[in-house]
């Protein structure tokens, strides 16, 4: 499964947030998580469609899609002293598919800031700089080999050009993710180098209540990190929230004036940042959201349930979620001509309610 690596300077609220994420996972008790690893938080993706379908089908169980977060500990402790990042840390980041930096915005004289003052822009730069330097090092190490391969005609000159264009962006102090648009970089082409700053970034701003109510500040931070996503939450509030039962949590959210929890928002942003979407299956046994990448075809979607479904794929019977809800049953959707038979080239859409036909 694709994962999001959580990083951040010490004392910004990473552990507080991560513990809330893992607690949310444990609370989602009806999900058959294979193993619960201490540094992995598998968070259910909120999806209001599931309950609606479960009611229509009288499903016994509801299984949401999930998003996986990995706590990349050990971090930048030495970075500010010029020690750079540990190898283990870098290896963990390389394995993640997106990077989520928790950044401190909250003010609390009792919680020491590593650099002496609360300054989100500087925190973001500290970590970005370390990752940029590591990527530059990778490119410098690889270029001689690439030049050799070019002479042996094992690679195209255009690939080296792409790598050099990436090097230039990094030398300007930009992450490849942030600089790709302007420099017209093909991040996909750079994949073989396993660079870190090509990964999509998400910034979590850990704020107190006052900060969360400050739209001007939030807009400023949003602009600062674009094109990366910004998520605003209060880690302490989130940690308290996951200790409550569903009704109490809903009330606490309502009282605070929030439509959803920060972790829910983070799960949604993470899911789309990873390029994922869900399709749905429903029956008396379970209603379930299945995770596929955006752009996946019907046979690929079937393969997520079982490889045999993909191999023996014949057709997908697809009903749009809204049509199904409006008509009230599969039978009614069928007689209204809203159930489509889709073949192997069909590109799945988010919220398709699907039944696959296959040979075994
Ligand atoms: P980490 O080092 O990034 O993992 O940070 P922790 O999660 O351990 O938090 C460091 C300290 O900040 C702890 O004492 C937390 O209780 C406190 N803290 C975390 N989030 C918040 C917050 O949103 N507001 C305030 N006031 N304190 C927080």
C-alpha cells in the first residue's frame, strides 16, 4: 500500500498527532488490519457514502478505505547543528510515497522550540534544505555513471538533460515537487534516481484555537506552501477527540464549529495526494470501499479484490452512487437503465458502485 511519511522538527506535535492517528486506527475495530505496527498508522478514510449504501443493502459490516501514515522518527535532530540527516531517516523517506511535514504554529512558552522561536517558514526550510542537499548529493553521485551509460548508448541524452534540469532546480533551493511546474520537469522520468523531493508534500500546521480561527494566517500559510497541500489542525484537540465515543466526538466538533476533524481532513488530503480513489461494493455481508489509483481500468480495479478477478475479468456492472441512492435499489436502477455494463477499457470513476463478472 502507498504510505505517507510524517516528518518534522522536534517538539512540533508529531507524536501527539501520530498517536491520535494510531488511536483512530484502533477505534476502527471492525477493520481487519493485518498487523498493527508501532510506527504505522492506518487511518480509515471518512466516506459518508458507505453508511448510505449499507442501509440500502442492509449490510452487516462497513469497511472503509484506509490511508497509511508512517512516523519517520529520528529526524532532523542533527540538522540544525549541521550534522545532516541519518541514513535510516533518509531510507525511510525514500520508501514513503508522499511526505507530510508537521509544522508548529501554536504558541506555548512551556514547550521549547528547537530554534528558539515559532517560525513555520523557517521550519519548512530547515527540512526542505536537508532533503534538497541529499538529492543534490544523489545526483552528483549518479551523474558520472549516467554519462558513461550515455556514451555506451544505454540511456538517452534527454534523460541526462532532465537530471541536469532537476539539479538546477535543487541548486536554486527548491524541492523538485515545488519547482517542477516552472522548470517543466518530468518527475516521472526522474523516478529511477529515487530522489526525495520529487514526492508530493503535505504540510500540517499544528495550531491552537486562535490560529485555526485566523483565516488570514491560514491563507498566508496556504500560499507559502503551494503547490503542496496545507492542512490546519490542533494536534492536542485531535488527541482529545479520539478518546471520545462517536457521539461525544461529534458534539465536541460541533461545539468547536468544525465540520470534520483535522485527522479526517488529513486522511482525505493524503488519499488524493497519493493519487488514489475509491470504488464501492455493497451487499448484505458488507459495504466496502476499495482503493485504486486514479485512472485505473475496470480489470485493475477488479484485481484489488482478487487477482483472479483481474485475470478472468469479463465485465463490470457499474451504477453511479447518486443514481443508486435516488432509485433506491439495484433492481430499480437496472429497470431505469442506470446499470452499465463496462468492458476492460473502462476507466473507473470515484464512487462507482460495482459488481464484477469474471471467469474462474
Ligand atoms: P514531537 O517532538 O514533534 O513529537 O512533539 P510532541 O507531540 O511530543 O509535542 C511536544 C510538546 O508539545 C508536548 O508537550 C505536547 O503536549 C505539546 N503540544 C503538541 N501539540 C500541541 C498543541 O497543539 N498545542 C500546545 N499548546 N501544545 C502542544
